[in-house]
């Protein structure tokens, strides 16, 4: 069995413990201090850091092996274990006792550029304090046209991230959907949209300069003469199930921002 260990800066000590544990259990291990496309070639990945570390992995790997997250950040919704109990969790994984679960990712295409996201694709003003005008169509029907700091297109699991801080609802991660939330809209009485994961969403910018940001990891320009198309991505993200459950982790996350 082959495992990759990906760790963020500041987690070197725990990464050494994880590697030693896996080697003692006859697992071939390769360490990465940053994400790499080579991660596709492993049986599973151990991510040591916060949710951002996992998002970085998913930016590099389209068809990703199952991820076992060890949380060294704050509340890691996507993580499985804490540093003090990772041995118990990994032991169960190596014995084949831990089920996996899948979470839908989305993709955005503009020109020949493709972006993928586990949490959200954001269309944001390229100039601070300048409004950007955004039009959104679902299956060809315009559902929103407003000016503001931007617009978020979030997965269900991403509803507790940027979308939540922008006034969006929390969505059960088992519900496959795309959440559309304006960022600081210049409009009274705005409402978020929740649409089916199989819908085709088209986004255009009619005033101002904009950027497209995928999970806070990758940024590209959004020319005003182009259309961004957002759809369900063909490869989901796969995780080892957390013993506490995702809902409990979501509740913990919300408590940290109350």
C-alpha cells in the first residue's frame, strides 16, 4: 500500500510521527510539503493542516485518492482526526474498517481555462471598493443581475465557508446543490439561490473588472466579453468518514464564528 503525506508549514513534527506510524505498519510513504499532481498515484493521502491544505490538494489532483485529514488548524470540517488521535483513525483505515464518502465538486470554464472547486468559485471585483456588475443565468434563464463586490457559486459542503460569511444558508452536505450568493450586493432585499447540481450556470460581467477565484487557491482574469460556465465536476472529492460525522463538525464551525 502506498500513501502520500502532505503537510503545511508548521506541521513538520506531526508529519514525522505520521510517517513513522505508517512505515511501522508496512505502508510505503512519500512526503510532500506542497501539493503535487503526483498525488494521483497513491492509494490514499494523509493531509496535515486545515481545510485549506485539503483544498490545495484538490486543486492539483483531478481524480483524487481518498483523503485522511489530520486537523492542525481551527475547526476542520473536511478533516478526520486531531493530532492526538490520528493513530486510532489510521489504524482503522489500514484495517479496511473506515468507509469513504464523496462530496461533489464544481468546475468553471472560461475560454480554454478550467477551474475546479470543492468549496466555491467566486467572481469578485478586481479593484477594491469598486463595484462589479454580474449577470447569472440558470439553464438559459436570467435569475440575477446586480452590482456588488461579486458573486459566489458554492457547493453544499462549501456553504459553511465564504458563502456563510456573505449571508448564505448552511446546506446539508448530503444535498447535491449549487448555492449562489452575492457578495456585498448593492441591492435591497436580495436572496440567495439554491439550484440543482446538474444545472448549467452561465455568468457574465457587464460593468467593472473582475477575477475568478477557485477555493481561494487559483485566480484568473474574467474578461467582460466572455462567459463563465459552471457545472458539476465529473470527479468528486473522496474522504474517509469522520467518526463524529460532518454535521457535528459543521455545528462546531458555526460556533467558532458566532
